[in-house]
């Protein structure tokens, strides 16, 4: 089967996901991409460029049986601009994130135009895939609020139509690529040995809430607990001041500071760490956390967002080891203190590696391919 894939934000986790999908699928892909920048313009006007590039691909003889688009694609605009060539080709749309519920910085108000693009694209697509149950639930709960804001013709009935054609499909990841650097993993600390290494490998942005992370680490430091830090993760021109303050306070205990551009360097950092912490206020899936867990980092995660569904039920509160999910900032402090103080032990590395294993492409690609085939065959029969 031939699949035309559209990604106007080809960068970071979106790029890795699309590359992995193309490499592992049994189907033939042609990808049309745009650089991962200017997200507002990608949603507003990216369809014009995608349509032009699609026309060139069609002229080269590629005949798609299916269109695969991500959430930054303005699907109705793309289909209109490629009419009549692709008017009968079904569309599967993958939601990495959405603009109805993505949290905003303090002082900003939501621009409804981008929420509408997500809504209209969801209506136009034949099947919707969400990267977590949490993401799907939040999206469909927010849709009535969006529609009720219209003065008339709210079309609330379309929420059920969107719900009916939606499926949760957890993100595929190339986790096995980290196996090459497994030798970088250091033995876990024992009494009287080296301190635990605490990892931050998420974006340095407000929605990941680094302020709460450093507030907890500072409390631990003030209480006399010893630890080292790896502060990785992508950051931008403007970054939270907490990182600079941490660099000054923990300079001699920071093993790495800044974005790791090279995959080998990044993977070695993950294997070097013992604990990974999230204090995020937003997480539709959480690629960075899953990668760290696979590399043997015991996670400490909020008991909300996408995290509970991605941690097996029997590990939500392990009986013989440190917990994974915490309820609030005080609980996070006490859980970390119990580990750093030697009262509790992290989960074994083998147990940790098994947590994200279902998201490795070898384990989940058949599920993706089955969706593609089902949608294409159904539309072919309907035609």
C-alpha cells in the first residue's frame, strides 16, 4: 500500500516518529515535510506548500492509497488545494498535541483559530489516532467548550462523530537504538559510594515546570542530601531562569548542562543517570521520560496527565522498591529523600526497561499498519 505522509513540523520527536514509522512499516511511504519552526504559520499556511509538494509527487507517478497527516496539518485546506487528485483518498490523522488544551504561559490567551484548525481537520479526516488516552479524553472534553462559544450553529453533534472515529495509539519509538550505549550505565549507588544522579531531559520550557523541580532539589540540598545532576533537554533562546540559578548553585555537581545534539551523547547521559523526575503540568505522551526509563532511570512522575496509563498498574506503587507516581510536591520531596537517604531502592534496571518496551517500533508497528489497512480497505469498499 502507498501512503503519502504530511508533516509540516519535521523536527524533534515529530521527526523521529515519522522516520521510525517509515522505516518499520511494511507499506511504502512518500513523505512531504517542512522544517520544524513557526508552528502558527505551519498550521495557517502550511497546507499551501504541502499541496504544491504533493502535486509534484503525484506527477512523478506516486499514487497514494492513504494520506497520513499530523495535527499541524490543516486537512480541509490541503484536500481542497489538491482537488480532484486526492479527493477520494482516505486520511488518517495523528495527534501528537492539540491547540484546544495545550497549556499557555501566564498572561496569554488562547487563539481560537488554531483550535478551529484542529477541530475542522478532525472532522475532515477518516480516522484519528491519539498518542494517549489522556490526550484523547482531554480533546473530546474540550470540544463542546469550543463549539458552545460559537453564536449559533454550534454543531455539537460532531463531537460524537469525532469520538466514534478516534483510536488511541501510543507513540512508536526507536528504543532499541539506545542498546548500543548500554555499557555506559554505571552501577547504582550503595551505602557510602557515589551519589545518585538525577536527570532532567525534558524541554526547558514553562509547561514542563522546571521551577517545581528545582524547588524540590533545593529543599533536598538544604536538608543535606547528596546528589548529582544531568540537565539535558532542548532549550531555546529564552529559557527559564531556574536553570541558570541551578548552574551557579550546583556547578561542581552538574555532570552535563545543555542540549545534547548528538544521539550517542544523549543516550550515554540517560544510561549514566539513576533517577528521572517530571514535574510537568502538560504531557500528552512523554517521549523523553520513556527513553530515560528504558535506559534504566527510575522515574518519579505526577499521578496525572499521561503518566498513569504508561506505567503498568502493578508498578504504580511497588511494594519492595521506591514508588513511581507521586501526588504532590511534598510527596516528591519525601520519595526522593527516601531514595537519596538509602531507605528505598529504585526498581531494577530490567524491570524499568520492560515498562516502555511496548512502544518500541518492533512491538507496535503491526498495530499502525493494521489501522492503515483497515481505513484504506473500508474506503475502497465504500467507493
